[in-house]
């Protein structure tokens, strides 16, 4: 009889360790190393042929391979189709990750109901019963829509054994398979528990082989717990074709579906949804929604244009400075990286002359968005300066530019797309860095104010700012 072996695997990064450790030396995560018993069966040795692919492989000449574009399955949820690259690709495997309670199951159920009106869909749930899924589906029906009944071709099954799931797939022959979630399914031939690194990887590999062999689209839902004990969706990023993350504050209404990997479309695309009682509702004009509650001519408010993939979004940045009674004043950002805020505060203190060393600084991105690009530096500086001097920023002004350590403004990419989006929403002027090369003309119809330094830009942005210089 073959002997079983014991190995220690980090549940965060998947590294195999020789012994039990309190902290993984690879990802520096505490308490993530778990003991697993590995049986030297066919699955663990890796000598079993690929299931579902069938037949022998043979090399082909590149010029003999068909190069036609992949025909996608149409999807009426335009924001979802935008992130996927235009629709669902047959034979692809898509991973949707996010925190618990963010709305992954709701969004995927809406996708299943839309797809089931044209083709057969199999929804496999390992967390909820069929009754719970039906109650949610009834809430998602639109009363004013012509199609108010549940689709006939939407099949539900509650199962966690992947072998049984594959039998259901062969019997039903769906065009779309949804597994909710990948952490709940398991293979009985593996000794480890469901949700472990070995189970998640093997189950995802089986589903990938099934998708490629049958030309069936597969959607996987992955989540991480608050403690991060269960293997997160990042373990599967190299297996799947597309990785989508549903982001947003659970206390905010807006959700962002972000593409971080897509073999059939552009990466970093973003779809904007609003969480309502009837499910996820598409936001046709996100910029207008984010600026709907903006208080015009209020000190500490500035508007910038950030790029989310190929889509420009206008967002409001709110800054607040307050005298501090602490030895180390607080720097509290929400939606912006702390290091970026510290950089802008340092430049304002050293190059502009603001006494922020004695002030608590708070910065908030309205709408629950997270800005990572440096094009928002100028708006951050304008919001903090506006709050410090109690002078409002021009209401019809957008600020775009990166701030350097010497106090200069640097050019950012896709400036024309940013300015066009600002002009559509009624902004009449924009402060941008001074152009070095004037090869590409800027859009007409807007007052373009070019500034070389941060001090000059703040003088153009703040109302009556020239008197305070």
C-alpha cells in the first residue's frame, strides 16, 4: 500500500513548506500555514491525462490555424459586457472575486437570468439552497419589463462534489456554467478539505479543461473571509482566462466591476453598478452620478478626471484641514493611497508655503472610488489648499495633473479623453500642466489654463486666489 505524506501549505500564496511555521516566509502572512495529508494517488502524482480534452495533441502550422475573431454570446447588461470585452466568449473561464457581501452572487444571478432567455444555463451553488436562489431571482425581476417570468432554461443545483457536478453538466449540456463558489466544491479523491489550495487548484483545472473541450463558458465566484483563512481568488489567476473584481464599500451604493486580467479584451476596464433592492442597476453616466450631490462653491472641494481603463470618470475630492492637538498630526485618506497624500502634503508645505505640519489632514474620494493614478495630485492639492485658506475652487473647473517633488506639474496620458468627458458634463475650464510638445491639439470649446508649477495652478483654480499669494 502506498504511504500517505504530510505537507504544509500556505493558504494565501500556495507555497509548500517543509514544516509548520507560524508565518509564511513567502507572503509574510501569519497563521496561514495548514497541514494537509496528500495521498499518492493518480491526481496527486499528476500522471492522469487531462480529463475532458480527450484525444492526442498534434502540432499545427500557425498559418493553417483559423484566425477569425471569436464570436461572443451577446449580453444585455452593457456594463458587464464592457468589462468582458464585448460579451461572453464560449470556452472561456471567468473568475469573479470580491469581499463577502459585496454583491457577487446577485450580479452573477442577473447574468444567468439574462443568458437563460437565449440559451441553457446551469447554476451550481454550494452555499445557498435552491429556494434561497429562487427568492433572490424573484426580487431581481423587473415589474415594468416584458419578461417578468423566470426563464425556462435556468437550471439550479445545490452540490459541492465536483464529480457529481460534472455529471450534471454532461446531462444538461449548458452553454454557461456558474459555480458559486469555487471554495465550496471539492474532489473526493483529494484528502484535503474544501477551500484548501490543492482542492481549489485541482477543481479549477478540471473546470478549465471542461470549458476548453466543450466550448462552454464557465463563471467561477471566489471570495475571501475576513480573516483570510480560506484560499483567495488570487490563487486561480494563472488558471482562468479573465479575472474580475467587484469593488466598493458595502456601505456605499456604487460597485465597480474591474477587469485585472482578460485574454479576450482590454484590462483595467471598469463597469459601474448601483446596488438597489432590485439588484445591481447599471449606471449609464457614472461621472454625473458621482457629482450629483456636490455642493458648489464649497471650500475644500475639487473635481478631477481619472481614467478607469479606457473610461474617463469625473470624481469629487474633498479635503479638510483642522488644527491638531497631537504631537503627530493625522493624515487620513479615504480612496487615495496614504503615501500619495503624504507626498502632496510635503510639496504643499515646502514649495507652496502652507503650514500643514500643525494641521490634521483628511481626504475623501466621493462615491467610494479608489484612485491610484497620479493624475489626481493637482486636485488633491487644490482641495487641501482650498480648505486651508477657506477659498472655494471654481465650480466649473476640472484639475488634471501630476505633482512633482519640485512643485512642477507633469503631463498625464489620455488628456483629450479626460477633457472631452469634462466638457460633456458642463465644465467650462480645466487646469492642466503646460505642454512641452504641441503635436496633438486639445479639444475646443473649453478654456484650457496651462500651468508650469503647482503654485501657479492654485492661483488659477482658487477664487480670488491671486490676492492671497
